[in-house]
């Protein structure tokens, strides 16, 4: 089965094509995955929280695997009760849909404050700072979370970005923030050790885009020109409107396919050349190739 064949990313090799990528779960002390992508790390978390990932880094390395830190910012998917009273920020003053857990219980997502240009520049710097801290903690690279309704995804999509400056409107405007973050992070790591996670069909928190094929093929082509090491695409497998193949044709680096895959569908996506590796959560990885004992080593 191709899942268990080695795969050479441009900057490092993995023992197999299995990627462990869980949203909000601890990284197991041992795993069969060749590459582990941490749950999203909020760049506002600070050095101590990144240092808290050191046991996971050491455990994955001892098992012969590779591990990258996923860098993110929630944008409008937050609440003043989680931000010391400060309003959440976003490209535009448009609230997301749904609720969020707070110290005072579930609360509706509030209307965020639209970011000023200086704010955006400061956020690019914070992504770069977090990337440098990840490097100091021994990670093998970083993945930029531009998916599932968090801040960078909010910039990319027409349903959440109504800006009239050069960070909105056109395809180049809406993708500008992502590209600036990718360039800043790559200046620290080198492009081959940086990946980007996208989710064109995710409707999380009310996300939508008028022309997802046009938007995300443009993003993939721009990331390809930059030379980014991998694209992590999360979407339903075999969906009629799947963008996996179209984005693959616009991106020359490695492609990781995510989205509720089974061993059978993982084999299909690899056999058909749609992706190079397939992502699973911890339960999915354990079902593919049980490794004992498995216990969490970090849940930061």
C-alpha cells in the first residue's frame, strides 16, 4: 500500500505518506505517522506555550518522525471574554456564525473590529516571531493555517472580506495577507520547510466565497511561485465539486489530502496522483497501523 512508502518532501524525508493532523487533540507519544502536524497554535499565545510543545517534538523525533507547528490566528472566531475585553479582529466588521465557548459559557460570535493596515503589518510580524520560536524548539518546519474560518481564511474569501483597500476586493488583494505571512515565515525557515493549509469548501463559522475555484487556484498558483514546500488541502473526498485535482495542477510542491479519509480512499487518492500524502486524526492513524503504547504528551 502506497501509504507506507517513504516520501521525500523537498526539505526532509518521511518514512511513509501518513500525516497525523488533529484539530484539538494531544499529539500521541508514539504514532505510525511519518509527519505530525500539531493542532493550530494561536500566534498570540507567546513563547511559553510554544515551549510547551517540546515534549511532543522530542517524542516524535525519538520515534523517527517529523513534526511541524501549525501557526494560526482566530480572527473573528473569538470573543472579548477570551481577549481581556478587547474585540476580536478581522478583515471586515462582519460577525461569523455560531457560538464560541467562553469563561461565562457559550456566547454568539460578536462583530469584530476591522483591522487597520498597521494592525496587519503587526500580525505578519507575530507570525514570523512564532515561526522563529518554533525553530528554536526543534520543529522540522511550520504550517500556516489559512483554513476553516480562521483569520487568513477570512481574508481570502469574499463572504468575509469586504475591504476596499489593497487587502481586499481582487484576488491579489484578498490573498495578499497570506502571501505576506508566507514570505515572512519563509525568510526564517526557507520556503521548503513551510506549508499552507486551505479548506475551499469549509463553511465553518459562516464562511463562503462567490468563486471558490477561481479564488483557490489563484492562491495555489501564488504559493507555487513563492516555492512553498507543501499544500495541505482539507475537503470532502470524491465530492463532485472537489478542487483537489485543480489545485494540484497549479501547485508543484507536495500535496497533503485531508478530509475524513479511510484507508481505502487514501489509497485511491494516492493511486490517482491527486496527492502525495494523506492526513488522518490520531484515531485514524492508530487504525491504520496500531502502535503501543499511545498516550498524549502535549495538548497545548
